[in-house]
């Protein structure tokens, strides 16, 4: 990892931890280290993604964690779709990993449904995008006999009967 990456990003993180970071401060640090905004954006996405991974370790996202993620995205000028565009493979791996845990018992609790919604929100996914990921895991549950009403999922009539006919 280049030294400038470690140094400038550490300085920004120190500012955040000391509650002294703001958009002008971040811009000033980038200028002082000669880091282009496009390079910094990739680093910022990686930093936020690392935070998300840590926050999701307990299979929950608190309001504080969601607010911290929103704060970081705002501070670093992360736009809607940046995660999906720049880190699609990592995002998909994370989503599918957590959905595997959520669907493991073939029943979605209210807390698990809230986690799905929170994951959708933090990665700026549409309902349809998240539903498409969930369909992959829910289909396995349905094949094992789970009731779709217990899975917090939406299948079209055609999708559902195609899935049922394969059983």
C-alpha cells in the first residue's frame, strides 16, 4: 500500500475520530498530499466498506452504525450507486453471505427483514436489486418446503410457479 494512502487516509480518520473532519478539511488534506479526488473516492469506498463489514459482524446494523455510514458517504461525496459500480463483486459477496445466514432457517424474522432493508439502504440498492439477491436464497428455502409468505420476498406469479414446478 503506498505511503501516501496510509498517511492521508489516517489523517482523515484521525479528524473524524476527533470530530474535526468536514468536507473542507478532507479537501484540504487531499490537496496537501496531492491525491486526486477520483483516487480518493476509491480509497473512501474501501474505508466505508471496511466499516460496513465490521458493523455487520453481529448480523445487525444499529441506528448509530447506519448514521455513521450515511455521514461517511456524505463526507466523502459518495454518490448513489458508487458502491455497486466500484465494488460490485465485494458488495454481492457481502449481501449473499448475509442473506445465506438470514435464510438458513427458512424463516425470516422481523429483525432479519430489517437487516435486509438496512443492507439494501447502505449499499444504495433498489428494492428490485435486493429482491433479486434474496430470490436466490429464498428459492432454496422454497425447494425445501418453506412457505414464501415466511421469506420476506416477492416472486412474480410466473417465477413462483416455475420454481414450484421444479420440485
